[in-house]
C-alpha cells in the first residue's frame, strides 16, 4: 500500500504528539495525617529541575526496591524521601511482583474519599486515601509511595513521611489528602500503594485494585483539567410605546409618501 508524502508527514506528526502526550509532566500536593496530627505537607512532581543530585539518585535507588538489610545513615534516609517542589516522581511499567513483598507486613484496608469536583463532570482533583498497615511486630516505622495508573503503568503522586504502626491496631491509620495539580486527564484510575521499611527501604507490602476494590476505578483528574464554564451574560432590551407607538410606525410610510408628493408639486 502506497502512502503519499503528505499523509506520511501527517502520520509522523500524530505519532510525535501522542508520544509527547504520554510524557506530559505531572504534579500533586499532599498532606499526611495520623491520629489527627499533620506529619507533612509535600509536593511531588515528575520533573527533576532544581533537585539536588543526591536526592534524585537515592530516589531512583529506592525505586529499584532494594532488599539490603544494612541501615543507611539518618542523612541518607531523610534525603531518599525528601520531597521538594519539582522533585522527580517515579514511574512503574508494571506492578510489583508478590515475591518482592515481606510477608510480615500487610495493608489491612485502604479506601478513597472524593472531595472536590470543581466543574461537576464527575471527576475529582481533590481526594484522600486512608491506609491501615498491620504487622506481626509490636511496633514498626514505615513510609508509603502512592501511584495512579491505568492498565499496568503507574505514576507516583506522593511519598509519605515516616509513620508508625502498632501490630494490628486500627488507631495507627494514615490519611493522605491530595490535590492533583497537573498531568492527569479525566479517567477512572487505579491506586497502587507500596509500603517500605523506614530504615532499610525494603518493600514490605502492596495494595492495588486487585487486592482492594476501593482502589479500583477512581474517577479523578488534575486541577488544570477542571474546566469551569461560565455562561455569558445576555442583555435584553425591552421597549414599550403602547398603542400610540405602534400607530406611529404604521403611519410612517404614508407620511413619507405625502411629503415626497408635495415636493414634486412644488418643483412644477
């Protein structure tokens, strides 16, 4: 099948635009709360501008789900989860395998609450996720990474601060309240949650739409896609002259005819 040069160029442009759309940057702002206390308010972005190299390197190292047991220094542990405006957010091509999960920890429950839909189209940019992590130990310190995905590709929108968990207690539940700022088109997303050891960065537990239906088909979009339509003002001018006004309009052609006839007579 022959393709004209013009069609070939158009096809290249369409493919280029599609690739660019897939690589659009995304960003979100989130607040962590546990037992009513704010742990942190952080912004996460897929761009890496103005980020210290050590933070990016450690974030990428953590994304590989290292299982080393040696605890990093406190400075390294802080840098690996430090979230600055514009810091890189991870992208997963596939969800973690079950073999990567530590069986001594699990996500007992997670659910989503939708808060704000500015343009009332059924897709929310402001929502929260409540996470209850349990363990067979009496006490542990962990942190979580949260992703939004469609199919098998996930984009990270938040890394939590460290929070504590106490065995199977329900009082240690963490709430992550989020405003998606950019990069997420209106769609039904799946939420993926990874829980890590706060000291070793070992992947401990995972929850997604497969394990918890509350994390599946969440109707959301970023704030920059909240298009609010404002109906333009309509100005209506009403004029009323009564019956006399309508009579004047009807008699106007007759008056013009008489005036024209009079001028013709004077000229003669």
